[in-house]
């Protein structure tokens, strides 16, 4: 097997398993009420700052004071409802509300 064949195999493997290698930096607002989650999403669509809304509304004590910033983690460790979103070309995009374990998440992709 030539080194070009090996490179081709590595490239194919990487492309097929790209999902396993993605790391995502993201922020989130977590609330317990679907209606509140929708209201927050509309506020974001009207130009409200994610950071401010996270500090005001998020029930996630571990990220609320940081404006909802979770940090960077492998895509494979994200909750399934968040991981399946197609956000690869959209840093800065906001998704949700997404239901995860009975709570509603609004997610902002910071960096891929």
C-alpha cells in the first residue's frame, strides 16, 4: 500500500467520522417553561442580547452569571437534541427552544 493510499484512507475516515471530532463552544439559556422559552426566542429574534437574557432568565445556575456560556465540548458529549442540529456553518446562530430532559434550551453556537 502506498502512502497516497494511506492518506486517502485517513481522509475518508476523517470525513465519515467528522461528527466525532467536532468541538463546539456554545452558550445556552435553560428554562422550565415552554412558553417562556418561546418568548425568549422571540426577544432574541427582535435583537435582544443573548448574554443579557441568559443572566435574567436561565435556570442553569452554573452558566447563568456567565451569560449562558457553557464552554467547548465534543459534539458527541452534547445532549442528542442539541447535537443533531446542523450548525456547522453557522457560528453565532441560535437554535431552539429544544427540549432536553423536561427543560427547554435555547442554544447559541459561539465557535466550531
